C-alpha cells in the first residue's frame, strides 16, 4: 500500500453495524475533517485531469458534492449536481436505479451539460455501482464525454468497478 493509501485508510472511520447489523460502514466524514487527508485525496483525484480540457465535474449526492466541488475548483471547471429525485428546480432528465430494497430515481438538469463536453464523475464510494451507473446514463443522455469516474473508496468484492468498466467508463479509485 502506498503512503497516500495508508494515510487515507487511516483517515476513514469504520462503523460496524451501520446502517444495519452486519454492514461495515466506511465513513469519510473523518477524512473530510482532516485538512491534510482531504487535500491529498482531492489532489490525487484531480491530478490526471489538469489541463486536458475538462469542462465539468459531476458529483453524486451527497458526498460527491463535497469532493466534486473541491475538484471543480482545483481544475477550474464547472460543477454539476446529480441528485435524488425531486430536488432540482429546473427541467431534468431522470433515470431509475436499483437499491438493495427497491428502486429510486436520480436527476440532472437538462441544460447542465453541453453535448460533447468532457466530464469527470465523482462520488465517495462505489459498492454495487448502481448509483454511478445511473449517473453515467444521465450524463450520456445529455451527450457528455465521460473521461473518468472517480471514487475515494472501492469495495472490490461487490463488483461496481467492473459494472462501470463494462459500460466503457474508466474508473479511478484511491483505496480499496
Ligand atoms: C452511497 C454512496 C454512493 C452509493 C454507492 O450513497 O455515497 O453514492 O451509496 O452505492 P452503490 O455503488 O451500491 O450504488 P447513499 O445511497 O447512501 O446516499 P447518500 O449519499 O445520500 O447518503
Ligand atoms: N459508506 C458509504 N456509502 C456506502 C457504503 C459505505 O460503507 N456502502 C454502500 N454505500
């Protein structure tokens, strides 16, 4: 493990039995609250994408907003929120996605992306990949050129990375 990975792993809090028994929740609020770990994570997320014409960073609600805002600032790009249904005020595109129990829907404003724009997608964590897959569908519906999907944490046993890669999306994660 690199020293960066070690530092990020140490900064992430593990909460047993949250949100239900048997689940180990990876809580990034401790990483966000640690000035050095937060800066190093954002620096590492953006470094391949500086100066290559990225137009927008798209962040997935909720923790993707925090990371994505910092990344967009650092890359001098715009920021696009991808939100759970009913939260965005203007005309949206909407897509359904599966949760462990049932389905939900995610939305993005129709005018948030100009067709052909290069976009980086970001969230804190990829598990099944269902949430990120829905975001990819929304972005592609609007004609985005998705350069990569970035996550601080991969849960590799669950297979989300492979799901996105099968859609032709480059996936970048910092710790597994
Ligand atoms: C978590 C996480 C990702 C998603 C990953 O968000 O922040 O968005 O789950 O899971 P998946 O790869 O299996 O789709 P959550 O649904 O808990 O929503 P929140 O950010 O609003 O808390
Ligand atoms: N942390 C945050 N989001 C998640 C997790 C987790 O451990 N598992 C699935 N979504």
